[in-house]
């Protein structure tokens, strides 16, 4: 049985990336206060921006290899790990 090719890496260390929106809808109780509704709206609307600190390949529970990226988000002290499909390169405008 032949082994699948190495997954392609989209990012390298030092790249500036942004988080792709995860959800399109958020359900909020109609009984929630307007303050909590505003917090949910802000969280959904904000896009995090950060710098790639490392990349690596991990196996999923089904044995498939996926590329994971460690991102140090602006305003955070510790990097967080995300699958690369959740990220996009930041356009330098």
C-alpha cells in the first residue's frame, strides 16, 4: 500500500495571518440582556490577526495527516494551535 503524499503547507514561520470566520450564525436567547447580545456580536464580528510561530503535521483520529499552525495572536502571550484551513494570509494593504 502506497503512502499518501505529504500535505502541502500554506504558511511559514513569520507569516501574518488572520482567522477565517468559523460560524455564520449565532443563536442568542431572546431573554438575554442587550449587553450580552453586544458581547456576542463583537466576538462574532472580530477577526483575530497574528503571526505564525511554528507549523507541524499531526494525525487525526482516522489516521489522516493534517497541517497545524501555531499562531501568536496579537494581544496574546501564548500561541494557539489551529488547522491551517481556518487561517488565511493577511493582505498587506
